[in-house]
């Protein structure tokens, strides 16, 4: 399953993110929101249309069928809110839309979203009004009832998805105001709830949309509507004639084809049988870059592949052992060895695009063997009583198993025998049997780029991989307090405290940020090469900006 | 009719073999790590929904009941439902069986006559240029695994040197495999290259032995034309052992195309098997494993009968 058996769940509803207002007041921002939306639209249009050699915009060619390849299998599913793997995310994006979207620094924006205005006075009551004349694939006009239904479905406590939305919203808090407006009353203040609206799984569905689990229908507001779907084989999506964003989409049809592995995927791309390959393996990058018919786009927004050390299990119970592991590694060497430098260094932190990134300004951790050995010796470890653990990794992503092996090799060698770690690649069923399983104290995971707060929420609430925070910690309380806090300075102070605790006591080792790469034919136009949470800038914003020359 | 008795006996044995195989498949799939409900729902699920799904899938029934229910279902032509797609297995697998069958049949139609011809001709031209070249080539080809062969073909014809043939097969859902004629060239070519060396080498060895036999020499001494000697006397006797190899290779084509199908992204039973193992889709795994075993049993039976019918001394020894 290639680099691909992605935990779509991990991406789902890590909702409670943050907007850093800097010194601008929230009121100013809201007033400027309409203008921002228009500007965003203009900027994204320009960004999406490369100038030709004469310095003129090439004329957009309408029509044609875009063939998109992605690694998938019979577990491929269609649902507006509950998705699992990368092909599911691609299909979600072609048919469904969210109320807001993220800009390049992961700030919520109205551009390409369904909402016209989102307001709050207290962080608890949120009023959302959608644009006029938005039509679903079945011809029905989007109204207040659809918004109520969508948010009730999203916040359904019985649903398997969107768990991290639960502390903030339940179906009783959703009510209709008028035909274009819905009111969400949160269970606790969250001044950054717009981030939830911009999360790509917060999509809008029509009243009655009910196809949890395995299903074959898709009724959204997106630029293409579903024509056919066979799990593990393909789906075909045709142009939505009454799409609200006039003049778009440009293509007649988008076909999403499932591939059994990345080899078949890249072969098909090089052989010209598909136009776009989503998530190409790093090993193939040099070959693809050399191909004169192809373009490669690397998204450096901050995908991470953390090594998870479980902090309430031996040998990592003592914080000094965790610190020593972080000091023993040579990050630059790992980046070169595993990623061939297709990424940049991380200090075991995350969300580099977020304005709150490294709020305390910690310097990059260099390899410090002497310091590490001193800590380990203080804990009581020695060559005769070494730190022993087995780091587990899945077989479906070479970037994960490769890092596990390289990490183990480095800590063993650097410690001169005080650490005796092994790396095991689990052949089948890693994500069901090994990942976060009881008794497993060291394992690999990965996350697509997202803002600081959703990432924190993902790691602490949805997927408590390292069992952080420790008992008695204020980390969770700090998180809720920061979300509720509207004063930028007070909020920044809380964030610094949160990051300090993670830095000093956390169980994640994140040596670098990974550049996620996609490749496509040079005939494909309209690709906005900016950093984004999803490949190709949200797949060309639901494929509506893309066209074939 | 002794031959009918022979076939009946072999069919009976085949059924016993299949029962043993089905038991083995069932036991093996039960021993899989993690349960299907967990694999289907993923990790973000509640104990209640896991419990409900296990109930729905009938995973709480005793193993013996699960096995007997499954077996009785099969005997009634009900192969069950795929855990993952919730489709009837017959409905889900049928197009894929058709696709794989197409690869297998075309592969066999090309490789069998080709290999018999190459083998026979090599034997006739023993130790001369054609024989040396074909023997060396087939030895090399036999030593190369299919995925290496397939990858080399892709590099040569699709991605690196020439761009004349598609690197993968794109068959639309519900469409026939020949709807993408250029897309099936390389998978079929790979299969032909995988099967031909074995069969042609066996054919050559068998033919060489026959050509040196007393009765062929006798036939020649009687003044029969070389053509009659070859077609009437040598070929039928030489084919006997070759049938066995052909049958094994055809059976291999049925199950062993997993790698070729995966390489070319071909939507057949091989890729369905790989998919269902990953997804812990037990009913599909059980069905496909049983079907492939069935093909093996059937192919061996056909080969045995063909061998008996083609070989005069075996034919007459049946009582």
C-alpha cells in the first residue's frame, strides 16, 4: 500500500486550530474579511495561472479528461466526513467543499469556501452565512437546513469520525437562523473555530445525506459530480454544470485511478497513461525530475514522520532517557540518508508554517553524544545495562521504515553500546495490530501538514501516541485556555508554556520535515505551487483551477 | 469404459483434496493477526461499533460453525459477501475472474503452441545453431523472475527507451479486457515469456528421448517419410510429459499472475487476492484460494487424462 495507507483519520478533525491575530484586533479582521475574500480570490487566480513566455496569460483551454493516479485498494470509500486513505481524500476533494479554506500560512480564508461570513462575539456562538446560489450535484440549492444537517452529522456523538470536535460541539448546539445562515453554539469558547471550518473534512452535505461506511454515492457542492466508482479501480467525476464559482471548472471530467503500488503509479505517469501522480516515492524523484514531459512539485509545508517514544513505558519513563535519544541523533545526517535532503530540519517540533512555530526560539538540537551519555548514566544505563527497545514501522512507507532503521543505527553507534535498539518492519497490518498497540513502546507515525493547534489536538486527544502529557501536567488545560483566549499577548504566553513542556518532556522525535512530492505532465496548467495541507494546493482547489494545454 | 472410471476416481480424489485445502485455508485465515472488524473500521472506532460489526459479520460464531456455514454456502453456490465492499463475492469477483481468464487463455494460446514448436524444432536440430540459441535463451528466461522481466519490458517499451506501449492496463469497470488492447500486450508478453521456457525445454527433452527410441528408428528403417515419423509416431508420445508441464504452468497462470497483475495494475484475481489479504477480507481470500486450488486440481486432472489418452501404452494399461 505504498506511502499510502494513510490514516485519513489522523487528518480528520484535528479541528481546534489557531489564528494568530498578531496585533490586529479580531473586529478589524472580521471587518476586512469580505475584502480579504475578494483579494484571496484574485491572488489565487493569478497564482494558479502561469504566464507564458511572452509574459501573457495563456488562454485557458476548456474540456478534456484529467487522469489522476493514486495508490489505493478495495478499501477506498466515498464519504463526506469519514474517510481513511489518500484516495479517499482525493475523492472527497473532487466532490465536496468546506465553508472556509486555509491560506499559505494555514490561516482560515473565505477564498474558495462556501461561507460568505463567519462571525462571533464571544467565541461560543458562531454565525455562519453561506454565499448565494450554491447548488448541490442533484440540483438542490444549499440552504440553512443543509448546514444544520451537515454540522449535526459532523458532531454526532455516535459517529466514528470527528472525535476531536466533540469537546466543542454536539448536535443540540446546531440551529438554523435563516435560509443561508446557521448558528453553532459551542460547549466551550473557541476563538479559533474558523480553523475547524477550513479543515478539509468539514464538508457540506445536503439534508438526508446518509451513507456511512461503504457507499457509492457522492452528493456535494464541488465542481465535479460522481459518475461511477469502483473501489480499488477508479472513479469518474464529470463537470458540475451549475457550479457556483462561475467560469469553473475547466475540465469536462476528472478520473481518479487506483494503483496497487507506487511502482505501477510512476510507470503509468512516465508512460503517459495518467496526467498526475499523487504522492510519488522519494526514490523516484531524480528520475521524474529528469523526464522532460513531467513536472515535480514538492510541498514543504511540514509533513512529519515522528518516532513515538511512549513516555509512561520503560525505558522512556525517565525524561532523561527521552532527552538523551534526542541528543544522540545527527539530524542533518538522517535528512540526507533517509530523504536525500528532500526536507528540512526539525527540532522535534511541528507546524513550521504556523505563526506560532517555535514560539520560544529554541536553537536546533545538535548531536551531543557526551551530554546524552551523561544523562543515560545518571538514569542508571550503561553498556552492561543498556537501553533496549524495538522500534516498529509499517512496510507501506519507505520514509517511515527507512527513518526507523537509520535512527536505530545512529543511536546504537553514537552511544557506543549504551543503547541497544532494534528496528522491526511489520509486513502486514501495522496500523491495525502494532501502531499504538498495548505493550509497544516505540513506533512510527506520520502527519500531513497542519496548523499548531490541530496538530497538538491530534497528538494529545485523537491519537495519544506517546501518552503525553504526564499526570499533573497543565498541557490540556493550557490548550483549552489558549483556544478561549482572545488577547493575543496572553495567548502567546500560553502557547510558549505549551511548547516548553513539549520540548522538555515530550516523547516525539521529529528529526525533519518531509517534502511531500507529486508529479504531473507539463500539459497540466493551473497548478498553484504553494505550500498547502493537501497536495497540489488541495488538488487544484477541488480540480477546478486545473486545465490541460 | 475404463477411462470414465479413471476420471471418476480422479474427480473423487480431487474433491477430497479440495476439502482438505478448504480446511487449511480456513485455519490459516483464522490465524491472521488482527480481526477483520478492526481492519475495516480502522483505529478510530468505538468498542460498540466493533462489537456490532463483529456480530454482523458473524465472527462470534464458533469456528466449526463458521467453517460449516461457509462450506454449505459454497455447495449451494453462495460464496458469501465481501466484508469490505459488502458486495456479493460472485458479483465482485466475476469481472476479475473474466479479466484473469483472458490473460490466462491468451497467454496459454500463445505460449503453448509456441513452446511446443520451439521444443520440437530444437530437438530436431539438436546441437545445431537454433537449438543452442533457443536452449540458452530459454535457460536465461527461466532464471529471470516475472517481476524483473515485466519491469524490463516496461522500461524498454513504455517509460525509458521507447514510449510505444502502455506501462499499465486500464480497464474500465464493467468493460472487457480487450477494450484496452494495447494495455494487455505487455502483461501477456510477460506471461508468455514466463511460461514458454519451461514448456519448450520439457518438450525438447521429451522429443530428444523419443527420437532416439527404438520405435522411431524402426519407423525410419521401415522407410516411412520423416514427416510421418514425426507427426504420427514421435509427437504424440513426446507430448505426454509435456501435458503435465503445460497443466502446471496453466495452473500457475491462474494463481501466479499476482505479481504480473500487480506490476501492470491489472484488475484480475491476483490483485484482488493481494488487496483482500491486506484488508483482511476473509470471505474473498477464502473464495479465491479455493478457486485457485480448484484450478490446480482440475488442470492436473485434465493433464493426467490427456497424458493417458495421448500415450498408447498408458491407454492400453487402463483396466
